[in-house]
C-alpha cells in the first residue's frame, strides 16, 4: 500500500529534480557533464546549485551539501506456478528518494532514503562521523537505520544489480536493514582493506522472523556483525555499498575483491516478546567478486546455525545454508557513451536441514529441504545503471524432504530510471 503523504513528497521531489535537470540537452552530449543552474549565487559563502541527469540536484556551500536523487524501478512479471494459480502483474518494485550530503564539516555526513512503495517509507536514516582520518586510512562511526554489511550482494545497492533482483540466498540469509551503530574502517591506497563492526536491534537475514528494520530490541541483548573486505589493485568499487555489478567499463586489468562476515545474533522465538525463548544465532558469509574485459563474476556463501537456550535440559538446533554464483559479459557500446548489451546466468540454492526456529521466510516455509534457482538475464544499459532495461527468466525448483517437488517459472521485465 502506498504511503499517501510520502507519495506526495516523492512527487514534489521528482518534479523538482526534473525541473532543475531540464530536458534533453544536445549541447551537453549524453548529459555527461555537470550543468550549473541559473540559481542565486552567494560568492562569499561559495554556494552553488547543479544538476546532472541520473544524479539529481546538488546544493553545495562551504559547510553544507545536499544531493537530492530519485530512482524508479518499474516491473512486469509473469509467474507460471505448478501448484498455484499463474499471475500476470505490473509492479512498482521501488520508488526511492535519497537526501544525502555533509553538514557543518566534511567529516560529518548523512543519508535519508525513503521508499514510497512501502508502508513504512524510511529505508536509511543515519549520520556518519569520520573521527579519525588521514591520507590512506579512515575510521568512522555510523549511527541510525542502515545496512548491516552482511553479504556482498545485499550490501550493494539494488539500483546496481545485473539481474532483476537479488538472488534467493541473498534475499534469505541477508538483505535486511536494522537500527544500530557501526564503526567503519578503511585502510591502504584507495581503501584496499575495509572493515565494519556493528551492533543492531534485529537480524540481518530477511528470511528470519527477527528481521525488521524499524523494530526496537525487546531485551538487553543486541545482534553483532563483523565484516572484512580486501580489494587490492584499485578494486574498491567491488565492495561495500558502492558495489556496482557488471563490468560496464570493460576493465583492462583484473579487478577482484574477497570478503567475509560474521553475525552473532541474540534473537527470540517470538520476536515481539521479551520473555520468549532466546535463540542464539551464528551466521557466516564468504564472498568474492571480479571484473575484467567485460566479464563480471560474483559469489556469496552463507552458513547459519540457530539454537534455542536449553529448556527442560535440552536445546533445539536448526542448521541452514545457501549460496549463489553468477557471471555476465558486457559488450562494448556501438558508439562512445552509447547503450551496452549484457547477458549472464546465475545459479543458487538454499538448504534447510532442520525444522526452522526463526528462518521461515523461504519458499519452504516451516519445512526442511532444498530450493534452487537457475536464472538467465539480458540487460540493455542506456546510461549504465542509471537507465536500463532488464529481462530475466527464473526456474525455481522446490524440493521438500516430505512432499512432492514443485517447479515454478518467473519471467520479468524491469525498467530503471535514476533522476
């Protein structure tokens, strides 16, 4: 259900962005340069207003900056379901507005992101203070509602995906924001080593009953996430929230990044009750990505164990895991800065070994068994990830340990526009 107040604000923000950006500028070829607008200038304070297609509007002053950006992802989906009715539907997959910049000093930055499709519109709401900074390293504190940095694909933006959406393993074992605080470190040339250590109210796994980005913690035990990324050879763009899938720049050298993350969770069998049974969680993520000569590859692996506190002399354990691997190839544009075609494939699966305690948000629900997905995609990048059309087909095989196997098909077309 659309948030009516939020939708009105989004409409005004979108209108403002379009008004500033103007129409197609033939003189400004491919809108590739920043256009300074005819706005009042205060030379003493050095204020300016600028706009760029795909990047929205930016206001800058000596001790303040504000970037206003919007993103639409519009989708058509057809589902062929073996055991359920087929579905043919149009969706507004995402309709997001971002306000971000710095305030008072360059070391203090902020981000506010809303998704007007969701009932609770706020996705990100955090402030970041880089309290220790030098030429080749930085340590910062980030506080608020944010990504937890658990999982490579989940940490990167949904606007920079090659496939229509994230893989099943990512959307089950990661991909949940939470409210909390995080220390972030970046070391070496171009951030070769990055790490985060955070404490959060809720679970990082979207498939967990304890994931809820707006929720408060019901007791005195938080969830903790540690992540480490190694990105040598100028490969920082393969890690963190700046991760952009696909080798659209057709790198002339091998760029690669490897990472790992650990979540120690303190969850509840009933997340709404402070007196509910405690569930101790340990979840591990291993990941890697590479780009070279138009080729992009990415791997995410998840291993998880949930265990209830002993009751009547016994405890219950639920083991689960998932993984995904994808590869794509992006062609050279037919003309400079022109559209690029990309095609690729992805395979992934999740395995639920024991009756779930909190991990019930998968196609298996409360059952044990396997789910696998084979996907192929074709994408046309008109302005890289800022304007693109994605086509995808998915074969989903659900194999419960008890019961018959089910094969479902999903066909999707999605158009993305950032403005």
